[in-house]
């Protein structure tokens, strides 16, 4: 995903005509991004792989619905839908916890995942990332998706709006809540974090 | 800390958008003014920025494998064996139309032929059955000797025979003209009789080989004519029993049985065209007994039984039987080589009757196929439209 394909448009055209090889070139180019998105949304590798494969299959079949613009955001939207389908299939309800942010009690962080990292684990970078991922996973699916598309996939608001099928205002609102939710979640475990990762806030005054 | 709690959801949205540089100039300026005056707000902004950075720094997940597609993955789901193209639907619809028309036509033919078919059979049947019974009695003693050995084979073959008779109805028809020829009768019989030989031995097992027997009944009569005792046995027995009991109706081919019965009545001959298979059976039976496959069939042989002569004709049409079985000459029964194959026109008539009968069987099948094609056309059309 880092670099754009020079001949992306040509590949898309060829794929539209049924060219599987051309489409597979696109797959290889975008599969990390799609899988990454799927992994963040799904929260586990196997489900993410399933959703990723489904997403590419769906994308190939729906190539005629691509009307130009960012192919990546179009692809991620399909991937997002594939993830939602997969979530539905697995009857895994995303944890919705932050709808009342940020007016709630600041001391009450969002419920931590059951397998919250222990202090010893959190000391390490890997564990910090794990904590962040768990905080993201704890978000409501709608917020989580927007957060991932924005802060991980680097899509613009407009692209996110296209991907999620919502308007710009909703994107901003959801993104704001998602970020605040993760921030609060991380603050709840900040004592476990190395000093350089601690979030600064006036809580320290208390 | 109290300051932080005063932040509203709108404040967070402003901060979030500000981080992304997504605020319009006026709002951005206003927010920056607030940030300059509010430490709490500024700290909150930094916390958010740090959070976003942490999230953005999460290690990228790399695909655990390639997700390239294979042709099998993108092949449209095919739970139908046939394509859903418009062309296919059209062809299916056309085929359905033709089949239904043909089927309906055959049905019509059948109904008309049914009405015209001769129906005064019953009295004749009774007479014949009695005659046959008598014959049977004589016969029974003879056939048993051989029959004992070959009963098993007979049973199995008889089944086959009946099946053949059913399936090959059309062929019988075509064969009919063959047999009708006066001079050619002897030849044709010989040829057909040979295969039947093995089956001829069935008489003993009337119960198992019932369908075959019914058919065989006519032939028996003809046998009687020539060989007297022996020939009579197999065919006569069967025919007599069935005719007397009225059990003639053959399970497999109802129409055929009906026709055969009708013919019998009219000609007073037990042997109808019933089934080619039946005829074959009869021929075979005769052959075995007499030991002279071809010769045995001759009508002339049956001086005693006038009725049987007709029956012999009836058996003639059976040519359908192919020469699978080689005639097994049985020494016990003296072969009476009187190849006087004079087939009357009755045989022809019967053959024609058989012709009329056949369409009856095919009509429902053709109609069913027509409906099937119609359904296929409809289903493919529906699926095609639903996809769009």
C-alpha cells in the first residue's frame, strides 16, 4: 500500500474484463492493507484471513461498481463490509462502550478486555502495542472502523466517508469518539506503561 | 483536573479535527485561542495526539499468505448443471414445445386407436384357455425334466425378456413386417427362435417368470401344432393358466397386455402380439422342447389346434428378440422339422396393432420430458433475471 501502482487504472480495466492475473496483481499490492484492516476489525488472524479472502472475491465480482477515485478506499470499503459480514457470521458482538464519551467519569476507564496485559508484560513495547490493540478492539465496531481507516490506513475523511458509507460529519464524530475512547482506555492502564508512553493529563494532579 | 471534565463532545471533535488539520480556518483560529488560554485543553490535545501516534505506530500486519484469487474462487456458484444463458432457455423452451406437441399427438393417436381396437376377445380367450389347459397337462410332464436344470436361468432370463419387451416396443413394430411376409416366416422365426431357446425352459417356474409366461402363451400354441406333446408344454401351460385366470395383464407393459388380450379374443388365439419379449419367450420355449428351433414354429405342425395356428402367427411378430441365446436342442423331444411357415395376414394385422399400441407408452414419457424442459427453461430464465 505504500506506493501506488503506476498502471493501477490499466490493471483495473483488465480485471474488469475478467483478467484474473491483472486483478491478482492488485491483490498482491493491497493485501497487506486489507488484511491489516481486517485484523484490526476482527481482532484475530483466522477471522481476518477469512474476511480478507472474501473481500477480494467480492471485489473482483463487483469491479463494475468501482467508479473511479481511490481504488484503495473502494477496496477497503468492500473489506469493511466483508468484515462486518464475517462478524455477523461469527455472532461476535463488538463491545460498545464509548457512546457516552467524553462526558463520563474520567476515572472510570472503559472496561478492559478480560485478558488485559499484566504489568510485567506491558513494560515491553510489544505489550504496549497489544494494549493499544485491545483498546481499539474494545471500541464499538463503527468507531473502530473509522479509527482504523483513519489512523492506521491513513485515509482522508472523505475516503472514510466513502468506505463506510456515511457522511463527513459522522466520520468526524465517530473518529473523535474513537480516539477519546482509546485515550481513556490507555489512561486506565497508564500506570502499567513505561514513562515515555504515559499519556499526559491533569489526572496527575490528583 | 476539573478543567478536563468540562470538555464536551464538541471539544473533542474540534481537537480531533484539529489534529488532522481538518478544521476550517475560522474554527481553527478560535480553537487555538482557547488552547492558548486553557492548559487543560492543551494537555488533552497532547494526549489525543499521542494516542493517535501510538495507534499509527502499531506495527503493520502483513498478510499471513497471498490472497490471490484462483479461477475456482470467482467462478459463479453453479448449482445448476446447465447454463442460464438466454440461448439455453430458448432452446429448452423450444424443445419443450416440440416434445409436448408430439406427446399430445401420440396421446391423441392412442385414444383413437383404442376405440377402434377389436374388443370381442373374451369368448375366444376362454375357448383357447381350455384347449391350452389340456395341452398343458400333457406338456407338464415333459418340460419338467429339462426345466429342473435350467429353472434358475429361465427365471432370470424371463425377467430380462420382459424388460426387453417393454423397452423395445418400437423395435417390435419394425420387426413385424418382417414376420408377416409369408415365405419369410420360417426364416424369421428360426432366427428369433434361436435366442429364445434358453428361455423356453421356463414353464416350470410359472410363478417367478410370470410376465414372460404371459407373453409366451401364444407361442406355446404354435409349438403344440408341430411337436404335439413336448412343444405344447411350456407355452401352453403358461398361456392356459394366465388366460384362464385372466391374469394376463403384464405388470410391466400394461398397454401391451391389453392389446394382446384383445387380439387373442378376436382371433381366438391365445398368443397376441403382446410383447415382442413375450413372443420371444414363447419361441424359445418351443425350440427347447422340440430341439428344432426354427422348424418347431411352423403352424402346420398344429393340426389339432386350429386356434393355436393363429397363436403361432401371433408369436411370429416377436422377432425383436435378438439371437443372444443359442438354441439348445433337447434330445428328449423329437424335433419335427416341418418348416411350413405360412403366416396369415392376421399376423400382419396384429403387427399393426402392436404399432398402434406403442405410441401409448411413449406419449406420457414425451410429455413428461416436455414439461421437464419447460421447467428448465423457466428456472434458467428466473435465475438469469434475478442476477440483474
